[in-house]
C-alpha cells in the first residue's frame, strides 16, 4: 500500500472576503493515509461545511496546499479540479439527491457520465458498473426500484453506490446518517465500516460524537480550528 497520504492539508486556510473578511478555516494540517477511517466532528457552525468544500475540491483554499493522492491541487484549472474530483472523490451527503423518476441503477449510472470518458461509454457498460456498485452496498435486489419505493436507508445506500461507482480513492461523507433513524443509521455506518475494511479511505463529517466513535481516528473542528482528538 502506498505511503503517500490520500488527503493532505498543509497550512490550509479559507478566508471569505469581507468586509470584514471571515477566516472560516484557520491554517490547518491534516494527513489521511490510504485505508484510514477518519471522522471530522464539530458542532453546527464550527467549519465542517468549509472543510468539506475544500476537501471535496468545491472551494479553493486561500492559503496553504491541498494534496490529493500526492497531487498539488492548487496548480489545477477549474476544469482539471472537476475532473480530479470525478475520478478520485466519492461524495455522500445527508440528503440523498436522487432523481425521483430514475431507478436505482439509473441514478448510479448517471454518475459515470461525469467520469473521464464517461460520456463515450456505452449505456450497457455504465449500467453494468452501476449494478455492480449496488451489489456492493447490498441492493442487488432493488436495482429497478424508484427512490419513492426505497426506504431512507436504501436511498442512502444508492447514494453511496453512486459515490463508489467511479472507484474513487477517497469516500467523503457529509452527515450521511443525519436523515435516518438510529437503527437505519447504524446499518449505514456498518456498511461504511465494511467499505473501509475492504480498503476504502473514508473521511466522515458529523456533529454526533457517537457516529464519530465508529471511526478509527477523530479530528475535532471548532471555530474553524482543526485539532486531533485525544486518544480514545
């Protein structure tokens, strides 16, 4: 396994212009190695969304360096950043963001359109990749179901399959259990743990210490300051 971190922040800072300017993410250092499961935990307004936007290549830091799989993202154009995000990062959100009138397979297959050369892949191949991803998350029996026919947990599993279909190096989860009841949330977290055990690098953002406790390592963010949690 490579020793190069999948995600590495070197004094990464994000300041929103004013007046007055707001330093939403103070200079921070963080390295997440291949195969790690790291939780970033903090209360509402702590800077979790800012961290997500930078880590997910949605926002550029105003200072410092963000390296993804050893690649310095600061030197990339907006188009190159979008392509890199499509190849290397799988994003999972609290809201499932599924298209209501598309089946589970179609929702997952649509994600492959944004992968490199995705638009040139035959529909049959993209659907085969989608079905394989759905099998991985335990939904091989729900391939043709519409989101309205799926439970909340099943919809989140479809969203996870959509994040996995491009074979990313980083699974970046933003409050993935926030819209789920406790039993369903536990099953989704178990799935994420299984994916991590199979080698997927996971960074999970949450406000819930009990969710964070499922990770192998916890980082705390408060008032835009990122710190390692004390050993559990």
